[in-house]
C-alpha cells in the first residue's frame, strides 16, 4: 500500500509522491503483488 498526498502546486510534495508511487509499483511488481494507493482528504 502506498499513501500519497497529491498537490500539483507543491513541487516538493509532488516529487515525493512520484517517488513513493514508483518505489511501491516496483516492489509490487517484484513480489507479484497487488498495489493499493491511498489518499485521504478533508471536505472542508
């Protein structure tokens, strides 16, 4: 499972999210596992 917090206006956060997703996808593929991506947000 990968937890990310996307925000296109935050360059550093966006870069970290990309790294998390790339590493998670690589690990899932290497272990023949299913990748789940989680993101939570506040309505207000």
